[in-house]
């Protein structure tokens, strides 16, 4: 199956979500519980997403982290607005100092109109984002990251083999 290069055009927002009080295991569980309906909100209120084989992806969730995706500038901003309203409702917050916009497309430069806000706070646009030891760039995963993962895997195999 072949994909056109426009499939890879996506604007991503990596978000660090926190609960209403100090971080703990129970707060992480509660945050996950409250985030459960957010994908439904994004799908019903925002038609912008990234299409993969006719299915639209708006958000990727892992524990208390999330990635919002859209193939258009306005779509990502709409998702941020929906998320902001949802989080106000459930008294959740986004650590905007740890949240960034990563533009994944063949054109590397960011235009002036390509700005995003979470509430009234401007989001930072980055050229690379490290998530769980994997460095994502606007063109995918770097060779350096792949080398690190291969080396880590080889060390594990050596420890298990010995």
C-alpha cells in the first residue's frame, strides 16, 4: 500500500497532563479516567485529523501523556481549544512548559500564521521532541535514536544470554 507524502503532513502537540493536586499514582489513574472521553469530544466536535486508511486520528494517549494530531493548522488549534474547554470542565491542567508543537512535513520552515495557543498561552514550536527515549523530528525518527535503541536492545540480549 502506498501513501502520498501529504499523509505525513501533520501538526502534533505533545502535552504533559497533570491532575488537580500533586502527582501520584492515584492521580495518574484519575487523569486517565477523565481523559477517557476526550477522544470522543475531539471526533465529534472537530473533523480535522490525520487520515489513515479512511480512519481519522485526532489524539494518541499513553497514561497521562497525549499527542494531538491534525493535517491542518486550524485543525490543531481547534483540537487545542476543545481540549482546553474539556480540561477546564474536569479541572485538569496541561504543563505548557513541557508541551510543544512539532510540525511533521516536507517543508521545514514555519510560517508566521502557524501559531497555536492553549487558552491564552502561546505554544512553543520545536524541531525535535524526545518522548520516552525516542527523538521525533519533523521528518520522523532520527538515525541516532534508532542506533541508541539498537544498542539498548543488544545490551539486554547480552545480559539475558549471560
